[in-house]
C-alpha cells in the first residue's frame, strides 16, 4: 500500500473519521471534559495517603469492587541482585 502525504484540515477530516467509528454529531457536544489536574490521591498500604502525579514508591492499597488489593507501583529487584 502506498502512503500519500496530503494535508487535510482537521475540521473536515474529523467528522468523517468519527462517523466511521460510530460517533454522530461530534461538534454538537457542549464541551470536552478535560482533566484539570494531574494529581491523584494514592492510599498507602500502611495507612495514610499521598497526593502526587506519579505513584509513590511504597505499596498501594487499591479498592476493586469493594475488595482491597495490594499493589506495588514499581518493579523491585530480587534480594540476590
């Protein structure tokens, strides 16, 4: 397949793209829901919480369908290394 480099204005291309993917009247939406902050609240396994952009280095306690899960956000080296 050969690629063609053609400049197409976004507001002409996007409605066609959206309709092919099942989205109708994309420009009639009142607004976009934009995330205004990157900070998240992380609940630590030892108790307490941290507000940060990146997950803390400690284990996290997450809730999934009401059940607590223990999660380690970063890979940890084994004891032999």
